[in-house]
C-alpha cells in the first residue's frame, strides 16, 4: 500500500463506527419517555388522488403499508430481477440485479429511519418502488431511451420520472403523494450534504413538477427536493447501497482487482460505507427537520463515486463495447413497434404482451390504458418495461442481423 493509500485508509477508519455515547443516552431517554419525532410522516396525514374506502388508514394496515403491498404486487416489481444493475452481459448470478438493489436501499433506509424515529413503512414503500421505471440494461438503456424520446417527442426520459408514471398512471394504484414524491425525488446520481424539505402539499404542484421533468434535462431533475424526511433518507441510502456494492460486483466480474482502489479496502469498502455512513447520518440528523451528514462523509462519498465512475462505469467493458449495437437495437425496436401501433397490428407483442396486460390490470379499477392517444409514449412504456432477457430475445428475433453477446455459464 502506497503512502497515499495508507493515509486515506487510516483517515477512513478513523471515522466513527458507533454512535456517540451522548446521542445513545439521548435516544434511550427519548424512547423511555415515549418520544415521537415531530417531523415524521404520519399515516393519518396521507394524501391520495382518490378517497377509496379500501385505501384508508387502519390500525392493522396503515397507509404506507398499503402502498408497499400495492408495489409488491405489480408486474413491474416482479421484473426487477430480470433487469441489470450495472453489468448486463456477465453470466454470473452472484452479480446484483435491480431487485436486490431496491431491497438494499429499503433495508439501509429503514435502519437509519428507525434510529431517527421516522415512518419506516413509508421508507419501505419508497425504497421498493423507486426504480420501477428503470429500463433494461441499467443506466445505459436509460440514456439510449432518453436520446430516442428527446429526438422523437422533445420529452426527456428519466427512470425516476417514469417510475412515477408506472405507479400513478400505467397501473393506477392510487398510491400516496408522499410515496410518489419520494420515488420522483430519489435520484441517487446527485449527492448532497444536507437534504431539506420542499414543502410540497398537494397533487397539483406535484403534477406540475413531473411535467417540468419531461421538458427539462438532468440539471433540473437533480434539484428536486422531497417533501418528507423519509424520502430524504431513501435518497441518500440509494447512494450508500450502490457505491460499495457496485465495487464488489466489479471485482466479482473480473473487471478490477481487489487492490485497485485508492482506499485499499477492495470489496470490504461495502461494509465500511454501510456502517460509517449510517452512523454519521444518524449522528448529524437526530431530532432535526432535515437529513444531513458530516463534511467528511460527504467528501468521501463524492470521492468513492468518482473512483467508481473512473474504474467501473466509464471503463472499457463488454457493456461499453456493445453500446453502438445496443443503440441500434433500441432504435430499431422503437421504429418497429411504432409502426405496429400505427397499423393497429394486434398480433404484435406490443399489443399482446403490453397493452392487453395493462388493460387487464386496470380493469379491476374501472380504467383502461390510453395507449392510442400518444403512440410514442406507448412504445417508450413498452421498451422501458422489458427485462434484459426479454429485450435480447425480442431484438434477435425481429432483427437477426444484431450481434448481441450470448450469455453462457459454461465457458466463463
């Protein structure tokens, strides 16, 4: 280990791995006195578009428990496990899929939220639902679909915004404003040291914000602030969940070596960040009307993310080598299904596998999928809903000239 690495390693390991005695005593005293965090989201304050009797808060199924259950039963939730987190074409089932990622986010956020006295049911709903709008092939797929959407419609495509569309529009589950707001504002690609609340109070303002997201680039999306502390905790937990786990996956995939990282921890960094970050955030946020971290942790998260981008996300891996081919596949797929919609070809998979299934789901709520009013949006909905495997099989069937790498477990 070099002097620089040794210095960084020593500095990181000097950060507390336990709550301070003073805070522990304060928390124990608060709990003994029945203290309730005055800034937590209360179940009785839930805001929904429709006042459905079946969605009302009860002693045995509180408001945000209902939201979590609605999310768990969505087809889009079931598809998480077929969607890439980072590495799309590696034949290794030990690499993270998006289903594991959302569970890790919810778990980390619940731990922090419990210590802070927040509403852990709301945290779980946001955590499990925040990536439902993600495309196949992770952020590469998101960028490709955004390019197409901007060129064809003038609208941006962001997975957090599309997650809201999946929950609130496509499947019409009448989720709470608090959950939808947390999903919209979760974007873990932009770190902040202090997370303050937006003051959002109703759907009219929320809908206007969603509309602005479609008309704006990421410079606007990254400025979104949540309306609840619970959503703030999920947002920072999203970063905590992936910054260490992605490193472990890169090592497991053979992309980088254990000793390649500046802190000298290799895959052990995941355990370090999970513990230290959670401790730091609780220490600096307890009893406050905001979520914050120390300057030291904030700078370390930024350093670790920069290192991940340099060594993992921007590296020349299979995903990057195949980007031109993937861009062509997305474009061909888009044009093909746009043509099927215009021709009203009900034999097409966009009708059989997408429109019919959503219509069937919405029928339980007396609604239908308004697919014909915006063909471009319907194609975007379909492509975004695909798992990696479904996309590859469909693309190779429709366009045999495409040279998608074939996943194989035997020869790796």
